[in-house]
C-alpha cells in the first residue's frame, strides 16, 4: 500500500489537532509549567532531599554540589552549541582527557625542545590545553563538513582517537604532581580547581562566566542566530547566504574548547593527570542538554536550560549518594529522568503548536 | 463500452472545491486521456477512483454497478490500480522485492518465498516486454524509465482491469516514452483500460483514444481523440478569460540588470546553453513542464549549483558563484518549496524575515532588538503579511503569508533581480492575485522580476516576456503581445524544436 502513504500522511498533517488544547487557559498554564520544567524539577529535588537529609541544604554541601555541577555544565554548554546545529559531539569526554594529559605533561615534565626542556606558566599551560581542545574540535568540524561524515560517526571516531592520544601521551601512565616549582615559574595550576574566591570555588566562577558568554553568543549575536538557523533548516540557511560549513566548524571548535576547559578543571581538582580523565562524561553532557530542553534534531534549545539540566543531574546524583542509595540505583534513576525529560519536551511541543493553531 | 463511470462527483477540501459535479466515463480497453492545468481536478478525481480519497458527493459505477471504495485496497480488490507521478519504489531493494513489498509471498507462515516471487516477477516483466531485466536487479541502479515499468509491473501483479497513470512520462527520455507507449498498447490489447493523465499534447495524441479536459474542478470537454486537434484541447484547457484575474505589469523597462550567457548546469536534470537578460521594471515568466530544468536554472543563478557560463549582474561579472556572492551582487531567490528551502520552522516570523540580513542589525557586535523589531515590522506592513505577532511561530501562518515572509527576507537583501520559483504554487486564487500584484509593484519600483510557472493562464496574464524551457533549453521566447496558449504549449512540449536546435 505504498501508493497511498503520501496522501494519508498529508491528510493527517492537515487535520486539526483536537489534542490537549480544549481548555485554553488550562493548556496555557500547563505549557508554562512544561517550559519551566527543568527549574520545577530542580526545586522539587532540593525540597525532597532537603526534607530527608539535614546535610543536603547546608551551605557547604550546596557549594560542593555546585562545584561538581560546574565541570559537567561547561561540557554540556559546549555540546549544546553542536546539538543546536543538529549535530552531536560524542568526543568531549576524550577531548577533556587529552587536554588533561597535555597540560599535565607540560606541568610535570615540560616540553622537550632541542637543547633542553621548556616550562610554561600555569596560565599558558591552561591556554595551550584549551587550544588543543579547540584544534581537535576543528578536526571534528572538518570531517563533518568537508568529508560529509555524519556527526555521530565523526565524533565517535574522535572519541577513540583522542582517548588513544591521551594514553599515548604518557604511555598510559599518570602525571602525579601538577603543583609545579617556583624556580620553573609554573606553580598555581591548583587555583582553577581547588581555590575559592568570595567563598565560591573558582570552577563555579568559571562556569558562570562560560554560561554568560554562551548566553550572549547564542541569543545576542548574528552568529548565534545562524546556529539556530542551521539546526532549524539547513537548506533554508544555505539559501539565506549563511556559510553553513563555517558555522558547523565553529560549533565543534567551541565544544572542543569547552571540553578541554572542563578537563583542566577536573585535573586541577584532582591534582594529577591520568589518561582516563572524564571517561563517559560526554553522555552526562548530552543528558544535561537534553534535560534542559535542547532538541537533538537541532534548532531548539537554550544555554540556560542546559545549565539547569546539569544542575538537575548533579543535584540528583549527589542527593542520592547523600541519602545512601546505591550507585546502581543512581544509574537507573538518572536514565529514567533523561527519558522522562524527552517525553515532557514532546508534550510541550505538541501543546505549543496546538495553541499556536488556535490563536492564528 | 463503459467500464468506469463517475456520476456527479464533488470533492471539497475545507472551503476549497476541488471537484464540482463531475461526470466522467472511461471506456473499456481504451486509453482514456485526462488533461488540464495543475489544480484542475484531474488528480483529485483519480484519487477518488483509486480509493485514496472519498468524494464529498456523487457515485462511482464499475461495470454499471455502484461501488464505494473506502481505501486503495478496496479499489485494488475491484481491479483498479494506480501509478503515481512520483515513483513509490524502494531504491535499495530488488525488482522482485519491490513488486511484492508489503504483500510478500509466504512459504510456511514466516518465511518469504523468494523463488516464487522471482518467478512471478519475471513473468510480469515478460508481459511488459522486459525479458532482459533480472528480477534480482537493484531498482536504484535502473534508469528511471525501467523503474517506471517496475512500478507498472507491480500494479499488474494483481488482476488489474483499470490502470490509472498520473503523468508517467514527465521524467522519461523519448526512447523510454516509446517503450512505455508500446506497453500501453499491449495492455490495451489485453483488455486493460488505461486512464492516462498527461500534460504533453504531442505525446498523448499518439496513444490516446478518448480525451477529457478538466478546468477549475469541472469537466469541460469529453471527445474522441480523432475528432480533436491541439488547438481545440488547449482552448478548452485554458478557458476564455485567464487575464482578468491578474494585474499586469505595465512599468517602463530600464537598463539590463541580469545578463546570463551560455549557462549550462550538469546534473540529473541538466540545463544546456541558456542565455537571456532581465531588465529593470520587467516581469519575466519562465514556462515549462516539470523536469524542464527551470528550478535548476535559478538554483544555479543563485549559487546553489555549479554551472558554466557567464552571469552579469548590474553589468558586473559575478564569477565566484557562491550563494553569498550572488546575494551580494544583487540576486535573491524565493524557492519553490517553502517548507524545505524557505522557512526555518523552529524560528519566529521575525527571525525568519531577518535571517539573511541579521548581521546588519548589530550594535557593537550584539543584535539590537529594537532595530530587529523595526525592520521586521516595516516589511510586514509593506507586504501586508497577516501575522498574530512578530514573535509568533512562522508555522502558524497560512501558505500565502509564509510565502510573503520568504519574499520579505529576499527583499531585505536589497536585490536588483528577484527570482521566484513557482511563487503561486499551493496558495489559493486570492493569494495568487496578490502575488501577481506584488510582482507588478516590485517591477514598478525598479526591480527585475523573473518567475517560474507551470500554469499557462498565469504566465500569460502576469509576464511581460515569456521564456519557454523544455529539456534544459530555452525553446521559445514570447512577448505579452505575441504569445498564444497554443504556441506556449507547443514550445514547452515539442521535441522537434529541441532536436532542430541541438
């Protein structure tokens, strides 16, 4: 019956949606809750765990949890850029690991050049680490645009390649001491992962900065608009004169740089660089973006939503730990929450379009 | 002898009357040709006869017996098969697998009887005179004409007494058309009734026994083919007064804005050695059938396809051929398929309007919300776009207003020449008249306007100058004073013109 498929689906599309919008004011209220659902869930989580554990809502625990969130949030913000264009980046965990090893190596044993070993200051090392992430991201972008490899495959490949390079860097070993020596002028790497300013960890300040910049870029710049256009309808974007390939390469570079930064924060916190740093973190990052309402099909999503998604995941898992739920159950709960998030996302889309139809 | 009779059939889609009291007869063992412009109602009637749609009113008789078809399966069970204009084959499967897709022969309960399928597929291919085709050949590897035959073969697997073909030759080469017509003649010998929808006058006159003409949802003529000629058919297709609905552009023409020289575009639908000019204040229509290369031509002009030849815009050669360069040089395209190529469905009306020019509305690198709002609302007012609000989803607009959103975006790039690919497709008559008025107004403001149309009446009524394309070439050029329907149809269909020029 393939003959009739086309007509049948057209008819279905044209038919008015009798769906959930029979009572408009109720539907509008439901839509409001659905739109802010990540925040609602976050508040409910805090209330719930606060009620059963007296430690949960203490200032020190909140700060600790937020610090845990920071690393995942930075990763997730980078991945959000890619997902908004309709792509995906599975390599961010490995990029974090590679950046960690590069930075660790530079701090621990320096850079061998003909005639001796060069040491860079901690700040320069951090910049080099981020540059490495950006470079790997650029390779992802080029593979996706020039060779037309599906983003899933291209970045899956990079997941292995970057992790392999991280292991090759030390032949599988760990760089155990990153504190540096004053004579080499490379102390201070611990500042970004360990220290606090005004009682708040530097990592959290960095997350706030990254999020603020990302919000401005996505909502207030022509480049941000182009990201949404590419993800919403690539053919229309091309016809509007948008250099789609450049936009795509740029988002992978951003994702790589964010991943590297997250890897460096993690390394600084741990005080050592080992090649398995941030393994499987890409899944947490994607989960945070999806939880925050970013559509995997592209064109829809917000940075704030992603940050909120990262908070939900982080506060949920730390809460489960605090009340003594086993790690196995934690995994089950996290998975269920992610799928639930997508279901509510779809409900929101349906409600939104049926309300739009009524008002037009 | 009558086999199918549709009596007093009406079909309404919402408020649109697609068919009005149509009484149609198909004769047994004959090739019954249906002609009419796009939207004349022929395809709708065929959907009703094949069970894909139900009529709003009227009755269908098969062999004098009243029948109702609730689904295409019902119609198939009564021996009515249909082949659509767009092939519905699986390119990744073999001929035999395609023929039995969805109704696989079984061995036992679970296993596909591949051998029997192959045997029957071979038998059907033989009946179509295609013994040389291997039932295991992958359909995607076959030329389009043979794919068409596979599609026919699939219909013939069932006991088919009436075979409906909706423009089956639009993508075929002339040799493939000959093969198809031989097959149709054979089917006629085998007492199969063919109902054949076509635009191509020179083709269907060779094969048809009866011709039925549709216009505006009504059946306007029904005659034995031998008692008609091309002029008779065209006059009935077009009707008397196509011009009254549309505003004609009457502005003075100025300097040449677009000069295309020897443009060729390779590809599945190639364009060969096309040259023309567009002047300021001119509205130019490009008429032709589907697959004539019109869309390929404008997409190449717009930098979306690579081609060879020269393109001069405002007397300046534009050799780069990228979309950005062509926009900067002064071209803008409103594409044929708004949903696929025009709109970003996830964005608001405002963001869609500003999509191509948003970089101009920044203040210190950041977007200025006020400037965005002002620019977008100015265009909404200028083009009289009906919107619930600038931040409304663009998908909430009607087709005509969506079209205007894409047009607004194109105008914001400050083009010299606007290219519009089928600007009136899929919008109602009132919106069509508005688009026509808009094109005339834009021409009066000094733009050059080039639009593509498949509708005779429309192109004749709106264009100052008409270029006719067939098989990738410009086969004729008319001015508003010299054009006739017959000449247009002849130029768009005739292969003799083509062969003489190639």
